[in-house]
C-alpha cells in the first residue's frame, strides 16, 4: 500500500513557517486567520470556497461542525472566525495535526476549534454529535466509501448537512493510471460523479446539490503551476531546493492528471432526513 507521504504536498511542512517569516512573523508571535489564509488552505480557491460552503449551510449560532481531513487547520480556523460554529478538526497525519494546533493556539481560537488526530474510519464520537460535516479534498484519500458515509450519517443530527469538495474520476481509469494517482495524489477512492451521488443516497442522504468542478479546477491547477514556475527564484530563496522541487513536482503531476481529462472534482451538499 502506498504511504500518504508519497504525495509531495505533505512533505516539507516547515513551508508555512517560512512564509510567515517572510512577513516578519516569528515562531511564537500571535497570528490572525487572515494573515494565514494565503498559506494554510490545502484545497482550490482558498477561503472563497469556504464562503460558498458557509452560504450554503448557513451559520446559525451554536452549531457543532466536524471537518474531516483538516490538514493544517486553515478551513477550521476560518469557519470558526467567520461563524458562530464550534469546529472539530479531524486530521490523520500527526505532523500536520501538530502544526494545526500551534497555529490555532496562536490565533487565539483553541476554545472554538478542537483538533483531533486520527483516522475518520475509527472515529467513534457519539451519534448525532454534529449539525454539519464538511470536508475539502480529503474524502478521496479514505479507502472505504460506504463505511465513511454511514459514519457521517450516524454522526449527524436528523436534518444535519454533509458538504464536500472532492476529487473524482472522469470516465474509466486503468490500473496503471490508478497506481500513479495513488502515488502522486494518494487517490484511494476515486468515484465518478454519478457514483458519488448514488453512494450518498445509499447511505441514507438526500442530495441537495451536486456540481462538477472539473473544468474550473483544471484551469485553477494550470494557472497555479505556471505561477509557481514563474516565481521559482523567490521560492528557492525562501524554501530551498528540496522543498521547491517537491512542490513543483506535485503541481506538475496534479495539472497533468486534470488536463488528461481523467481527474475531476465536485462540490456536493446533502441532508440527513429528519425521520
Ligand atoms: C488535501 S488535504 C486538505 C486539508 C484541508 N481540508 C484543507 O482544505 O486545507 C487532505 C487531508 O486529509 C487528511 N486525511 C486523509 N485521510 C484521512 C482520514 N482517513 N482521516 C482523517 N484525515 C484524513 C490528510 O492527512 C490531509 O491532511
């Protein structure tokens, strides 16, 4: 089985501290969510994507939200800062979890964001613990989709919402291509958009919105690669050769898969029925 660290985005985590250093922010300094948001969002379109989710889900006071695959904690901090919700941020990788805890504490948000390190497949908090479950570019990493969705259904209150932006397959993907996608993107569960929607319905959800993001994200990753290459000299000065080569290879691979027409994405919102 491929290791998640074969995906180069998850190496050289010190990048975020180097970027903050460029702004004159030292390791123990206090921080704001807005200072961080250019560096701590590991999905497409950064906080704009989170604004879309908040508009769709509503941000009524006192809600409890779970984010699956919370990375460096960027989405969880932003949601906590711009809503009244309390966020549980679940992250598999201990090194990312540790960075996330440090940044959240320095933002003064530790009372609003609870960081938990673990695998969602083992996550056994009490049933009906959350009004919403959200996830950006994480569910495609998790091997057992039926079990993942049944656990989401169990964890939500009746009427609760499930919201995700995730990677999907477009058409059939051969075994060789799947192996490469596992190595470069740790893509373990890639479903087509129609299958994704059906999986949710089978788990007991009513799908309210299911939109393809494939063309939009193909353009986003193309421009991201071009911008990273154009600024290579600056990145080398800040991060050094090993980190820059890792990121450049990652952006190149993602762009290649999107432009091949085999990889795409979706935005989906579903509801657990009241009864
Ligand atoms: C592409 S990152 C996105 C992070 C965050 N959602 C964001 O948008 O900034 C996906 C994250 O999901 C985490 N992840 C993968 N499998 C997981 C699992 N089974 N349980 C919890 N987290 C998981 C990864 O470790 C990674 O940090």
